[in-house]
C-alpha cells in the first residue's frame, strides 16, 4: 500500500474585487493533481515559479485548505480530519522550508525549536529525556548537541537548514514535504544538505516530496519525478528515464535549460516564447499550447489527459508517444 | 551592561543642556517679557519695573540669564515662578499628580483596548471584525484631538451625565479629607478627558499591532509551528505575537514620556489643572523659569521613556540582547 495517495487535488483561491469583495474568479493554483508516494521513497516535483508546486506541497499536508480531491495518508483521509484529530495526525507528516532565515523563530533557542513538538505531542516523558532527544537529533543532522543553548541568528544558512531538518525529524514523521530546501543555500552547502537528506532517509525510512526548480538536483535525489505546469501535472515518471527521454514538450524545454558542464557541447537549446499564462484565465485546451513549439489545432480545444505513454511514464500531451 | 547603561545616561546630559539653551534663546526672541503687560499700569513706576526686571535678570542678555539659571539649577534650585510667586519645583509637583492620573488612565484605556482589538483584527483578517476595527482606526486617525475634545464637551453639556471641567467638584476645594464619594467624584471627572486622550492614540496602536502580527503570521516559522500540530492559540501567542511586539515596545516607551509631560490640548479643553496647561500658561505669560523647567522635564522624560523602551526591547529580543 502506498504511504500517500493524492487524488484529483484542487486548490482554487477566490479573486475578490470591489467594495463588497465579490468573487470575480479563481486562481487555479493546483488543478486536479493525482500521485502517490511509497514508504521511504522520494518523489521530485519540478516546475517554474508560480506553477503551483509550493501550493501543492502545502495542500497535501493541510497547511492550505484544498478545494477538492482527497489526500489519503496511511489509509486515513486527511481532508476529513478536524481540530485536535488533525493536530495529532500532523506528527506523521512534516515540512522543511526554503528560507532557513525566516523558518526559525528568532526568539527561541535551538533546543526549544527542536524540542517544542516533543513537548506538545508528549514524545518525551520529562525535560531530561527531551534534552537528550534534542541532542540526539542535533547530532544526527551534524550539529553539536551543545548548540541547543544558542539562538538561530548565531548560525550560518546551512546550519540553520540543518536545524530545520532536525525540527521536522523530531516527531519521527513518515513523510516530509521539502519545499525547495536547498535553493537558498550556497552550492557547496547544497550538496551537503542533499547528502544529509539522503542519509536520513536511509536511517529513518522517511519519504520525501521534494520540491525544486532545478531538474539536475531532483534527478539526483528522487526515484520518480513529477513536472508541473500551471497547476497541472504534465509529465511523471522514473527520474533517469524522464531526464534522458522527456515526452512532454515542456519537460524537453526544462531539460534543455539545465546547464551542461562541458563547454564544447553543442546542444540545441529550446527556448519557450512568452510568459506563463495567468492561472486565473488559463488557456483553453492544453494549458501549454500558446508556448508549445509543436502545438496542433486540437491542442487549442481538447484538454489532454495524463496518460501512460510508455510503461511507468505518464504525460499530458496529445502528441506524446 | 552597566557601562552601557551609564553611557546612555551620560548621553542625556548634553541633550538637556542643548534643549535648555535653545529654550532660553527662543524665549528671548519673542517680543516683550513677563513685565511688558505692567508697562501701561499707571500704579507702577518706571523705576519699579526696572527693579523687577533686574531681579529676574530680564535686563541682561539671554546667555547671561542662562548662566544665572544654570548656576541655580546645578544646585537643584529651579527658581521662583514670576507668575505664581512660589518655587517652580513646588508648582510642578502640584500639577504633576493630576497630569499623571489623566495620562495613566488614558494610557491604560488605549493599550488595553487597542492590543486585543489589533490582535483580533489580524487573526480574523478581512472579516467584519477587521473591517470594523479599520473603520474605528480611520475615524480615530482622521478626527483631530481638539475636535473630539470639543464634541465630548458638547456631549457632557447636552446630556448632563458628565462634568465639563476640573478634577473634582467645587465642594471639595480646600477639603483635605478623602472618602469614597470623593474618589468616585474624581473618577467621574476623569472619564471624558481620559477617553478622548485614549482615543487619539488607540487607533495608531491598534493598526501597528495588526500589521505587525499579520507580518509574523505570514512567516515560515509560524507555518512550521502549525505544521508540527501546535494549537492555534499557542501558534499565535507564542510564535507570532512575541515576534510582533518589538515596534510596540518602542511606541510604549514614547507614550511613557507623555505620562508626565502633560496633554496640552485636552487639559485646556477640560480645564484640567495639569502640566500641559501649566506649560501653555507659562508660555503665554512668558514666565521663563517655568517654561524652561517644564520643557526640560518633558525632554528628560522622553529620553527616559526611550531608554526604558530600549531596555524592554533587549529584555524581549535575544538578537538585541546579545549584541550589547
């Protein structure tokens, strides 16, 4: 059984205007996304800014209320949970944030930040046990247990991200949503954090929904990758094969944008014309057709379904084969 | 830490000297002096006037007068008021209590109402509560204090529910004894001026509280707290509110200064015998010693208020604490 089963998830934000705040339309930030994650697996999620990656990640763990669809974690439908029951359940899924500066409360010591959830969920019998567990967690992310006395502003960006990871691990979650956890870090530190996340996955058996806009990173860390465009999944599949042989024209464009280290490489760059259309009034038919180099007449009218093009590879394109 | 405190206190001295100098200079630039109004009085001779002016050092240039004043002030003597013929320090102490009571009442009302409203408005953003608070703030910020005071006066007169002036009824003049009825009478007199004074600062504090809290409620660490399954009350109280409080501590420090320097407009409208009214009277009659004393005191209080605000900040925020 899958750890997480997401079906037809939608997040629509109302756009209000005028004196009486009448609803003028909806931003379809996430528009019918389905996927599943196995225990201990990493699913990568890529797409350009504003395509709904973060919204999807937050809607899955109910930090944003989904409009429709279902999120089933270990057999329990998260969308049906309310109040205290939901707060209890939050132990099983956690989040790591992009910005290591704003994601740690500046008024709390590292010990308090990491230990707070232990206290709330009664995961440690007393203060001494809590201190010990906090020390253990700090050690597991490569920090000194003595750092528990310090405040976040005394640490570097990479160290802060480690604190954020320790905080998420404190409740022994089954799933962690990593919302671009490395985009705000130096390249050298990025590698350290990615390796740390990999090691922790091996030790704790935790699954990741790894959100990023860098395909190279995602290919490295995930078993499967999901590509989003304008609130919809356009392609999904095993990460290596998806990067070698993309089926959807949007994925092709994304991959051609990844810089190649070899200066002599003469590859074809595929540049997309125009900007991402507004998610308030998405284009008819295939949402990608205004920028697609191979669009046909039917792309303007028929919405392509996400279909299994080759075994294990799904793409939402009429022309994919 | 102690050297820092000592330095801060030392920094206040040159500012106080500068302010007193400036006050003397500005007073000397105004036409006439305290005795000008006696010049047309046929019962007072020219010689007598010259004598009086010499006694008050008004015949000398302003910097010499400042020297005389400074010499006495260093010994703790602020001189006699020309108008009231009693020591300035005594006069100030007499008025201080009234001013303090009024300002403290207004401060308490303003903060105790503004903070919960601001928090409520931020937590229920865009609800009818938020809109209602925005409306109150809009009115509070746009109606001038003087108009609000006059409206309150009109209300008191028309309804007859509240007294229109003074700190207590005339029957208590010269009475030394205190009983419950007298305290109630004082509170009754206090109500309207305190409310009007509170209304003017309430709006600002409320909006500040709301916008700060909204900022911190959007922060990632608040989302992270929610994600860990903390209750909403805990998230707002422990994570968001504590980080939203910094600018308010600064505002609070400023308002502490106002506690003892007096509210000029309100004290005048309600004939409240406080320091604000005293300062204004002293200015119009050019009672220079009284003016300098009240201005220097107000400056000192403002600096002490700022100082307290800084201490509060250091106490509440580890980032500031550790830097010093």
